[in-house]
């Protein structure tokens, strides 16, 4: 009985980072101890009851860990399959499916992380496989790079038939395209559609007039300094020019306002001017 008590006390409890070999060693040791206990008389079992409670507690811990490892193994296998399917093959056409698959994989790993402690440790990879996590991060990088491209392609497609009212849609698509890196721009398969839409839109007489009116306002805005260059010494001159620019901007129609490229500069200057001229 003394040996039983000592062996139970020395039986190393498993945790979520315990590897397969150690898990097997534990269950073999547990089975041997349980067999010894079952061979004791009732009196002997009563004497070692506290050790038996300790042994049962360690076994319950083992069962929990084994279940967690089994659950994690399934998730890791599923997530690895997702990575294998989309690794290096994410395109505009399959982006939505790849993104949905990645989001689902990430959600499973996050849920596993929340359900069981010690995930993400580098001691062992029995639960959150660091190898699988790394691969999913690579897939996330591909999706992040392609996301703006997909958005741009969608904005271009949304232009549709060009009319005199297409200005906002065309400018939104152009701004989105211009914000892409050179590598991303090469992935925009319908860029020619945007170019043709811009040409068709610019052909409308009303649009030409709007662009000319907007350019006049742009020139007025260019005539005064940027907000960080407005000081007490030049604020009155800047104020007069900013007021003229704002009045001209407000007189534009909605189409012309789309082509005013420096409205942010005007707004920032107005705020700085108000600050400098506010009564003390």
C-alpha cells in the first residue's frame, strides 16, 4: 500500500501541452495503479482512500486534456486543408469563398483558445498547432493584399451604364484604384472599364463645365497657405481668400464639387483661421 501511495503522489499530472508519448505513459501508469487498488481489500482501500481521490482527480484531468487534444486535432486538420486549398491561389473570383473559409478557421482557433488555457505556447503543439497558425497567417496576408483589389473591382463594376449622374461612382472607383499599390493595380482585371467610363463621362458637356468650374475653385484654394502655415501675421489675407474659395465652392453643383480636390485643405484652413481670430 505504501508503494501505491507513493506512486500516486509521483504520478505526473498532464496538461494541455503534454505530448502523445507522455499521455500514453500516464494512462498506462494509471491503469496499473487502478488495478492495484481494485486488488486491495475493503480495509486497505479505506486506508488509501485519499490517494485514490488524488488518482481519480488526475484521471479526470487526463480525460479533459485528451478530449481537448482530440478536438484540436480535428480543427488543425480542417484548417490545414483550408490553407492547402487556397495557398497561393486566392483570386478576385474566389476571394469571397477564401475569406469565408479563413474566417471560419480563425473562429475555430479562437474558440479553442478561449475554451482551453495554455494555447499558443511554444512548448508543444498538441492543441493550437503553431505550424497551422503560421500557415493561416500567410493566408490572411494574401487576403489582406487582395481585399482592396476586390473592393476596387466591385466599385468599377458598380459604375454600370455611364450617364451624367455617374460622377460619384466613377470617382469612387478611381480613388480606390489610385490607393492601391502598383502590384495590386495589376490585379484589377476590369481597369479598362474604368478608363472607358471616365472617357464617356467626360464627353458630356455638363461634365466639362463642372470640371472647369471645379478647377477655378481649386485655383482659389491653392492661392492661400496650408493650415500649418497660417499665422497671426498672414491670417487676415488667408481669411479673405478662404472665404472667397468657400463661397465659390458652395456655388458649385454636386457634380462640380466632386472635382474639387483640395476641400480638405480649405476646411483645415478655416479651422485654423477661426482659432487665430477667436476673441480672447
